[in-house]
C-alpha cells in the first residue's frame, strides 16, 4: 500500500517559512483559493485569509479563506510550528459557519422579540393609565417612533364625517396629496401597510411616491387602529433613512394598534357613562346631579351675582295624558332647545325632572335676571309645531338671586327658594315670573 499523499487528504495543507510565506501547498488549497500552486508560492499566507467574526466575536481557530473570484470559504486552521516555519492544516468549516450564522440570527431574533414584548407590555400599561384620548394618542405616537426607530410618527383619528384629522405627532407629508392617500389606503385595507422606498410607493399610488420623494421620506409603515369592526384611525411611522421591514414589523404594529383601540374604546365608554350620569336622556341637557355640582362650582369661583330660575311648564300634563308620552318627550326636547337659544353659551340649562327645568346664570344686577326670565317665558309661550290647537303651553318661573360671596350662599337653598317662587307663580295663574332674593 502506497503512503498517503497530501492531495489524498480531505483538507488543505500549507507549509510556511519562518516569515509566514507559503512554501508549499496541496491541490485542494489551490482549488479553494483559485490560484495555482506556483502563484501561491512566496505569497504571505495572511494575504489569502481574514479573521472570521462568529458568535460573540472571533470563532476560535476559524478564518475565512479568500478565493480570487471574491468569495470566501470559512475554514478551521490547525498549526504545527517547526524551527524553520510551520505546517497548516485547513478543514472546510462551511457547515459550522452556517450553524453559527443561524445561531446569531436566532439570538438576534430572540433579542428583538424580547425587546418588542417588553415594549408591548410597557405600552399596555401606559395606555391603560391614560386619562384622555389626547394623552393616549401622544403616548402611541411616541411608542411607535421608539418601536421602529422612526424619525417621525403621527396618529390620525376619524372625525364625525369619516375623514381623518392628525391628533398627535409629526407628519412630514402634511399638505401633500400623497399623505392623505396613504392614510386612506391603510384605512381602506384595514391591515398594516409597509412601504420601503419611493418605487414601492409608486406601486401603491404614484402620488404617494412623489410625496415621499418631495419630503425625503424613504419608508413608511401604516397601521389601522381598530377594535372589532370599528375603525378609530391610523398611526404612521415615517423613516427618513432607507428601511426594510422584517416579518415581525406588521404583528408588532397590529399589537400596538390593538392595544390603543381597546384603550380608546374604554375611554369613550367611560366618557359616555360619565355623560349619561350627568345628563338627561330625553333632552340631552345636564341633569339634577350636574346642576348641583355646577352650583357648588359657582360658590368656589370669583364672587358674582347668580340667578337661579326654576321653570315649570303649564299645560304639560294635558299633553302627556291626551297625546301620549312620545309627544311629551318631543315637547320637552323643544323646550330645552328654546331655553338654550335665549341664554348665553356659558349659562347652565338643566332638566330638573318631569316638566321642570332650571337655568343658572351670572348677572350684573337683578334687572338683568328678570330680563332673562321674561325672555324664557316668551320663548316657551310660542306655538309648538308638534302640538295641535287646544294644547297651549306656557311657563311658570320662580327666580332666586344671591351673591356667591354672601355668608348665606347655599346651592340647595337657592333651588328651594326658586322652587317656592315658581309655585307662587303657578298658583297665581301661571305664565308669569315671581322673584325671590336671598338676604
């Protein structure tokens, strides 16, 4: 049996002189470098290799061997030194290098996943602590920019007409037609839209590509803020640098948008409940509870002369009994509308209960309060379109006036005095104003 030659081995073998130059190499080494052995001879070994960046830095004993075509082959190097140089044994490590690269990708993915999970948890806590929609969308805009390392971000909420208004953040496409198209596109698709580069934006719509080029925006990510089938708005991340999106970009956007939508739903429900607790269901006016709260606030405000007008509808019972409660409700709503028309916007109009209303307003003098009361009486005495002839409506109004700085200021007493004065007006035949002031 013949001795095993260097070219029989499944590895590259190189002999170096004392200065690290190649003295001899087998055919496999020549194949891996793409250079003939004659050309390799005398060349420094370091000219055909470079260190390999592996997991956590440099992999022990691993280098990249350069090929003349510009490619590299990862190899593991064994070295045996001698007095006049060294012998190197190089083993193909492509499989090991690929495993290390896969491990690096896996570790990077795990790190990104951990960071994004922490971000989702932190944002959930922040969203739940928000006490207003404005605070919530400000948090969302900041969180989106941080999550995607975007230079700018913005949140758009739907208005009553179905359009979108910017509620928070910065929008570099503001005033450009493409900006509106971007928001409309995402809201129409009801899913996350990621656009990398103006050329990709052209495929969405040329006007968006033109807007991005004009504003220096390289990429955008848009997500609808929706809960079940209800769309609240969208958020947008703007990138002023080239950006490609990985497979986790859309799920993260969905998670942030979903959390924000749930928080908006909660805030709006809470606002509706608070409004319902303080407002009359039939007329939409503040109710008795809101009236009492407002009177307490008057007492803590700057000293002023305050008039409380207690209004009872003459003839309302005949409407309810003869025409039904539905017509009665229509009448109450119309009375509430007329009351709001004849007083100032800052004055309080409340439904006290039944067919009774209360108006509270600051006045410069008693005569001004009497003028307001008389305007109310005349407004209510006008014909009502929903009532047939034979059902006249008028108002008995009791008036109580006091200064908030007076020692006797008491909201309950103000209403009682106005209520008693109203009964005096009613007992006198109705359709009149009776005044009472607190000393």
